C-alpha cells in the first residue's frame, strides 16, 4: 500500500481527508473535499501531495483554484432571424459576419450553394421589418471560411480553406490548399477573382481565420499549416501572409513562419491597432513542457499544447514577430482564441481549454486579459467557465459593447438538453455576457457573468460559432440547427 499525505495547505483552505492509503494495483480513485473559507481571496494555491511506501517516497505540487461564487445571471433573449435550408441556400455558417454602413450583414457558409457542397457568400438585409437573405456567390472549387472584409469601394475579400478543387452534389474532387479571393459587384452579379492560391510549404496551407485590411487597403491573414518544416508540428507550423496592392494586381508574400516555440496553428482572425501593429493567437505550440501536452514516442506533438499570443510590428520595412505571452500551464489556459483590444491597449481573449476542472468538464476554458507595460505583458485570468449555464469551450471571436461588456460564445455546455457528452458535446452551447462589476468577482478581478443565453437545440440552433455587433444588436451564427440541420442566424437585442 502507498501512504498518501497532503501538506502545505494555506490558511483558509482545508482538505478532508488529509491522509489515506492507496492500493497501487487498484484503479479506484480517492475522493477529496477541499473547502475554502469565505475570507480566502480568489486565486491559485499550491498544495503538496506525498506518496510513500516502505522503500521510497515522492512528492508533487498540485494547484488548487479558489473562486468566488457567481451570482445568478439574468436570462438573455435571442430570436432566430434566418434558418438555412441547405442545398442552393447554403448551410453551416461558421464565421463572424460583417456589416456595411447600412446595417446589411455579410457572411459565408461552408456548405451548400449551386453545387451543394462548395459553400456560399451571402447578404442579409432588413426590409420592412423582415430579414431577407441573398446568395451573392456560390463556390464550386473551394469552401469559404473565415470572416469577410470590405474595401472602401465595396469589394469583398475572403479565403477558401483546404478542400477539393471541384465540388458538386456527388462530392469534391481534386485538392486545394486554399485561396484568397476578391468579389466585385457588377451589373450581372458578383464576380470572383482568385488573388492567390496556396501551395503548402514553404508558402502556406489552410487560411481558415479570415482577413484583415490595413488603412492602405493591403490584406493580411494567417494559415494554419505550411511554412517551414518542424518536427514538433509534423510539417509546417503555419504562417502570416500579406497581399499588397501592386499596380493593378496584388503581390503575395509570407511575413512570418511559425516555428513551434513561438506558436503553431493560428486559427483565429488577427486584429490591428491604430498604429498598424497586428496581434493574434497561435492555438498550439509554445512551451514544449506545458503539462497539458500529450506527446508521442517519437517526440512529435500529438496534443494541442498551450499556445501563444503574438505581435507583428513593421520596423524598417521588415515585419518583426514577437511572442508577447506563452501559456505555460493548463490552469492558465490552453488554445487561445478571439482577441479584442480596448481603448487603453489591453488585450482580451479566451482559451478553449484551461481553467480548472469542475463536475461538468475538465478545463472548461477561461477569459484572460493581457496588460502592456514597459517590462512586457502581464496575464490576468478574469473568468473561469464552469460548464453549466455559462457553457464550456469558448471559441472564435469576442465582441465588446459601448458599456464595456464582453460577449462570447461557447460551443458546448449549458444544461444537457442536447448533444452527447460521450462524443464530446455536452449541451447545445451558450452566449455569455461578462461584465466588470467591481468587488472581487469570480477570480478576484471584479468580472462576473451577468447574462446567459442557452441554446435549446432543434430549430433554434446549436453549436454557436460567432458573434457580430451591429447597430447595438448582436448577431450570430450556429453550425447546427434549423429543421434540416443547416444552422441559423440569431439576433440578441439590447
């Protein structure tokens, strides 16, 4: 038998039992009850667990998180404004929509269209109190992904991800590593021009996060794969690229190739600050010793690692990449996504995994803040998801309203009224509103969840994927839902 003892408990934290015996030949776990006094401040507290038998002993440090109970959040009301019907109408809208000056919304679907599998670009317009959807373009040689972007004369730009070269109702044939395209409105409809076709390493592969445009009209984006070969990535770790206006055409170049230690697999859209610097996240890579990593016998990463946040700055005509934060531990977060910046230059984002284990999920994800200073950037955990009403696995983009509330979506979680926990889906997903209310808040930073919308599934949608703020209203998309199962567009009013 192994004698186990727990020591080093800080004042205000108690554990029961503090010692027990374990049979090394048994898989039976030992339940522990850890209680925090009301006077204990929220935070992370290390404790020591020591196991000993007649010949040896070993000790490990375990981090215990103490959070302040969150008061009940108010219910947010949402309504479906459009249900995709599949086929030529499109389905599986899986990217944030954008709005024009008139309040019309534009987005992409990964499926559907004229050839049913190639995807579409669509417009949603409000006419006489009713939203009307129009398919602007149907693809037959690639599936559009990521957010669109407008230039100042009304042209749209986007990317297609890794897919077959030609799609029809029977499937896709050939293979494409993705493209960057332009859609131009004409008298006979929207015309597409392919600006760049990706070729893998060392160029780039699978530009799934959408594009960003600077003040000069140049385009920037990321690819999840491609670049230089790295053994830890099993190939290229991803790139950052640009398309610069060059006369009547576009000049493509790679401005950064990720090398694992600075991150890999950037999967969410970059943001640009007023000075023209770019910020983004790499959802994997970074700290090779991150304890959340699962590695294979040959040393190639087989787990998602913890990820990084990076900055790109133009110095002397050359883009310089800097890792401003590397996630080092699972309770800090893993799989960062969805940055936004406030007026003071602070960055906010979510981790798809990370935080603390709860009764509903292991490492449900969290909301973090990065604060700049002369000595670097400081990470603060603002909120840890617990998997019930607030959801789990926050993903894609965040939005911030004029009052400073932050909204995001979780793809899982909420009451288990749909989905299947045995296959990775537990609950239908949520929209959550996080607010700075003063006091301690959940993690000692004064941030609590002040509103939830829990997707009920079925025709109301499930697996929410994105949010857009337009005219004081929130609009979002779900990958599943509607009666044929092709997703919906929903609205949340203030």
